[in-house]
């Protein structure tokens, strides 16, 4: 990785409560490979990767996932962060107009950024969230014994149930087809709309293996659950999960999460983000 990329990553990770992967260059490159046009607006203490989306009838719009990223005021002595944010937002709006985007959608995690934007531009609350409105992130710097002790008794019990059933865990992206099979089953069961197969295939084709992991749970010779987990800086993020309707009594998803947490800790991560889904606490 070039030094400039390292500096970008450090800025994004330091100033993003959830770790900043959706503002990373890896995520932007994946979105482009999937066929979406992307842009970047960067300046002093300001960063925004932008993804162009298109909707039927209403047309295109700009989306800044978990952004823009602005430096924490206490980390920039004597600088005017309002000025840098205003300049960055002005550039985004000008870019949107130039590309005939009808509006700009933001979901920054920093409340001060949102308040500043609301004071200076017309803002309308979106009818639905693109990302979870509340993050569920745990500290994984503690020992595994303490980590388990702080979990709910039912969670600890379910992890043990999976272990007693000898559920095997592997990390092999060559079994992506099993994830695709399971995500369709999960979508029907939970009444959700999954991404198309090509979305997940491009994800594993473009995002480096060091950042993107496919976890699989096997029972009686069959893969019955799978998770996609991102490792980025000091944060590991549970991105997507799927499970079979059969064998739900062996509690494989709990063991998958616990293995990913253990791996993240071993990799030097300090936080594990459940993506707004309270699965293992």
C-alpha cells in the first residue's frame, strides 16, 4: 500500500465511530466494479467517497455512506473545522449538480457534522435508512474469558450448544456459492431483499482477502450458516449473514460470530461491529 493510501486509511479510521470501511478506497473500488459511478471529495480534515445511485422515474442521486468524514476538533489545534466542512459540502453539491444528481444523501455518524449541515443547507429526513440507525459495537480488547462472562447467559449457552454439536468453522471464499444459497433461504424466511449474486461475487473479487472474510459453519457434512466479515484497521464488521432453515437447533450462527470475534482480536482489532444486529450479547 502506498504511503498516501495509508494516510487516507488512518484519517478515515481515526475519525469514523464505526471504523470507516464504507468510506474506504476498497469499498469505493468495489462499488465501481459493480457498475456504479463513484467520486471523491477530499480536503483538509474532510473526506467523502460518493456513490451514484439511480432510481426509476426520479433519476440519479449521490450517496455518501457513513460520511462525510471530518476530523475530530480536539485533534486539530487552531483549525476551523466548520470552514473545511463547508468547503467540502459545497464541492459535493457542485459535483452533484454537474452530474445531474437530484439530491445528496448522507448518513454520517458524527452528530456535530449533521448539525452543521442542517444549519447551512436544506435537509429532509429520508423515508428509510440505508445503514442501521444504531450501531452495536463491542470492545474486544478484554480477555476471551471476560468477553464471554459479559455476554448474556443465553448467548454463552448457545455457543456451547454449537460446540457440543461439533459444528466446524472454516474460512474459504471458494464456498461462496453456499453463502449465495443460504442468503436466498434467509431472505425468504426474514422477508428481506438480498443483493444479486453478482454483488457478492464482485465483493470477493475486488476487496482484498486481508479485508474480507467468508466464515462458514458445517454440520454433518453440510454448510448450514455463513457470515461475511470485514477487517479494517482496528474494527471488524459483521457485514452479511445467512443460515439454513434446517439444523437451527445447533446454534451455528452463534459460534460463527464467536469465531470471528476471536479472529478479530488475534488480528489486533479493538472493536467488533455487529452492524446494528444484536446477535451475540
